């Protein structure tokens, strides 16, 4: 009898999750952007060729290395090709060697590259050198805030945020928005990000506006203001039709809010014609699971695993790998090992959450509970970590704590996705 009730509950949940929400998107709004010719890549490639030729003609003009690296970084951001990010690193290392690691601007440029590679401790070493150098300290302090946030050192992050306070400055506004979001005050985060949008629009900088639009879109999505989120993703695409992040954001709305997986996959397929990063395979695998297409899911997961075997990715996909491997008992040891390595790289609440989740999946629920009690509770408001926390509470008989989190998690169903929403209902 219990089995029948459980099966009925699951069927009802699946039915409710497949019921479309209010339609807010229209393919007519974004179809033209899906046919984009990736002019951003063409422009970045032209710049790369131009500065490479200039350096070949005048080898003593080593500052051209910064221009070449900038073009390579732009190619990475528009195509997802990791080899371009690594090539940019090599040029920036060479540039810093030419200046004996004594020019703050070049140190920050290399640190920025390391941040993209999730090499946060390496970035910190460079930024400390830049701080000692004393040149353009404000720019260095901004990046020190960024790195300490990534490393989970809230005390240091707060200190450097206080060094750059300026409510009229775009860079300060976006960072204090990030800080408030980190502390669980989404309303304040949105307030500051809205001010950042105003600053970007008054500056009339295309790059600032695009960055501000996609980030405010994310915040609105977290806050359940889905239509606003959608409209800002569209505004970003008006500025840059090649913005893969904005297109991915729309695909998520179509999938998670409107429960239209086929259309979401169509958008993602259009993106990955020109832009390829391993995490897109995982998203396609999740959507395929939602569609009960086991063959497609298996193929996408295989493609992901093949992609991340590229050693150039380094530590960039540790979190994704842990979550994937923790669900497979044959890979649970790898999940535990990588989650421990991630803690060494960045001792954040999220990293400890990954370790706790791996222990839970390995059947060690008490160890998982100890880890979250020491390192996760009250230290993160990220929905996925809170979901793991609820499951760990449930496994340890902490029913009231699990139920309390369940109510909060149900409000984050859009952010977590339809499959997670089903699991949340069962807590």
C-alpha cells in the first residue's frame, strides 16, 4: 500500500512539474539571436591577428603581448575554447617576466586569467605583489575583494570592500551587490545592482551595460521576478547578439519556469553551434532526463566526461564533477577526493557542502552532518547547498530542520529546476 501511495505521489508531482507556468517568453523575441554569426569572435580574431603581426614586426614591443592576451581571452569568452585562455596565460606570464613582475596592471591581468581558471591562490599571490607595488591600488583592492570572496575569507573580503566604498562607482556597486547576496540579503543585492544598471546606462558603455543586464537578470530570477529576468536577458542580446550567457538564461527560463524542454534544447543547440563549454552538456543531460530520454542523457554525460578529460581545464569543473560522481557509487571515491582538493583550493561553505554531500552518498550520514554543522549552516544561502543540507538533516532524523528548509527551497524551485523540485517535495 505504501508503494502505491508513493507512486501516486510521484506521478502527481511529475504532472504538476510538466504543467506549464504562465507564458512569458516568445521565440519571436530571440530567434534572430539564435542565428547570430558570432561577430564577437570574428572581431576578437582580427585583433589577435593584428597584434600578433605587430609583435612579429617589432619584437621589442613587449606590451603588445597584453593586446594579444586580451584578444585570446575574448576568443575564449565568445567560443568557450579553453586553449585560448591557456594561451592568454602564457603571453601574460611572458609579459610579467619582461617587467620582473613589477607592473601592477600586468599582475592584475594575469590574476584575472587565473581567476577564470579557478586558480584563486595563484591570483592572490599576484594581487599581493600588485598591492605592495602600490600602483592603481583601487583596481587591486577590487580584485582582492573578488579573490577573497572566492576563497571563502569573508573577513578579508569585507576589509577590501570597505577600501573601495563609493556609491557613485559601478565597480563598487556590483561588488556590494555580490556581498549582500552572499550574506543572504537578496533585496539589498537587487537594490545595489539596479543602481549599477543606472550607472552603466549613464556611462553608455556597451560592455558595462551588457554585464549589468545579465547580472540583474540573474538576481531577478533568484527573486522570482522571472519576466524582469527575461527582459534583461533580451536587453543584453540587443547589445550583443552573441551573448551565450544571456541565451542560456532564456533557455533556463523556458525549461525551468515554462516547462518547455524541447524549446530549451533548441536554444541550447543553437548556442553550442559556436560556443562550447562542458557544463552545457550537463544542462542538456538534465533536460533529457526531464523528458525521460535516457539515451540522450547518457550521450550528453559521455560528451561531458570526454570534454573535462582535457587537462587544460584544471580545477575549473571540480564542483560539477563532484556532484556528478557522487550520484555514481563506482565514482564515489573520486567525488570524495576531488571535494577534499576543492577545499584546499577554496575553503568555502560550498566546497564543504560538496564534501558533506559525497559522504552522504557514500552512506556516511553522520560524518556529512558533522561537516555541515561545522562549515555550512548559516554560512551560505545558495539553494543547491540548502537542498543538500535538507537531505542530510532528513537522513539523520532531523525532520523539523529538514521541513523548515523545505519551505524555503520550494520558493527556489525555479533556480534549482524541475527535477530538483520533485526531490524537494519528497523531503
